[in-house]
């Protein structure tokens, strides 16, 4: 239903510094913290219910989910995501709705799975699959396996891993292509079998985080964030220290960084790297978060649709996202 100008005037002046501010606001609106409020008022209902092939959504309500929520919306994380110390109510509702959708309500940064029929294991990430995905081996900005396998820094870091004795300094152009050589090289994601291959860009820089950050160019920006980090998160500071012993060049560090580094940074750094990855995507896609408008209903809907479109590339997703956030606003009116 139409929301009044007075409502938008009110919410335009609501800002949050951290998760406590968020929860306190929702207590005033329903006597509950945000997760409980959402699960009571919105979860599995209307646009948050089953829509087409999409199942309804609720937020995990265990203590770990609450802890992840607090980390995601800590002031340090807000700074990492937005580049500012405050967020508006509508920015919160928009980004929180994306995260609920992308994580299935678990609020846990995800890592892109690999393996499908005809493209087992890591071949899935390497291969171009028409109508489904591009090859990550030839993704613009990525180094192909052929380039990595002939790179001195890559070989310094990974030259003793399984398959290095077979592939280091190879001249085979199959490693510059879009079809993984399944017949001659294992496609397992087990590092004891394919460790040397796993550290190449096509696999190491596959989708991670809340909105599936992909590709060397995006990861390189996260390398820069880690190397300039001055906070106290132990995971980030430990990775920064280990990288400082290797190089201070961003491109070199991207090549020498490991899957283990990125798994730790995305999964264990109090949501800071997963949050910063959203900032990277936002900055490269028109700053859709800053464009979120609460001036009136029409402006809000247009800015939400644009955000959904920028994140997914699909109009159906964008419209559903817009309707979900507007559903939350109607519950607050």
C-alpha cells in the first residue's frame, strides 16, 4: 500500500552506528531485536514467502547467527562496507535483505561450490559452460593457468605442491583455454591431489562472500584493504603479517595469496572482509548503496530496483528484492 510522505520524512532521519542501534530501533517498533522482529513479522510471508521456485526465507536465530549479525553491523564493519560510520534505515533494510537472500538466512559468507555433470570438481570453475557460466580461467583480469604456471612468484609460493613437478613452466596451451584437461589431470578439489592447480586464479578467485566476489581485480582490492588495515581483527592482522614477509606489491601478493588465506579472511574475520567485498562491488557498479533514496516511495522503489539489478543482473530478482524491502517498510509504517 502507499506509504505517506510523513513516513519517509521520519525514516530519512533514522541512522544506525552499529548492531545495538539497529536492535534498539526494532525494539521500539515491536519489542524485539531485528532478527526476532523479522522472523515474527516478515519471514515466510508474502514476498518473503515462497515466490515461484524460490522458497520462503527466515533468518537463523541461534546464538551464532546473532553473533554474525552483531559482527556484520559492528561500527568497524559498517565503515568497511559503506566507507562511513553511519547507515540509514533504508540502506540497512536493503543490504540486510540481500544478505538474507544470498545466504539463505544463515548470514554466513559463502564460497562458490564446484562440480557439475560433465564438469567434475575444479573443472566446473575452469570450463566455459554455455548458458550457465563463463570460464574463470579466461575471466577478464584473471591470469590464466598458463600465465601462473610460468610465473616466478607463483612457482616460488606453490612450486612444491602436488602436480607442480608436472605443470611448472609448462608450454601446453590447454592451460590458457576454457576446457579443463580432465583426461590427463585430476579435477579433484583435494589439495593433496591438485594443490598446485588449486592456487591458480580460476579456482582461488572464484565467488566468495555475501554477494559472491569473483576475479583477481576484485580480490586485488581486498589485498590492498588487508595491507592497509590498522584494526585489531586477529585474522586480518595475521594474514597482513604473513603477506608483508612476501611482498608489498598488490599483484604479487594476489598471485602468492592462498586459498587458505581467503577462506580465513572471508569466513573468520568478523565479516570485515565479506563486508569490504560488498564495498568493492558497490564502488564498481555505480555506488548503488549510496544511491538508496528515502525521499518518497517512488524514489525508494526505483533505487532498490537498481540495487537489485546491479547485484544480480536480472529484472525478476530486482523486482522481488524491491518488493521485499518495501514489505519491511510497510511493517514499520
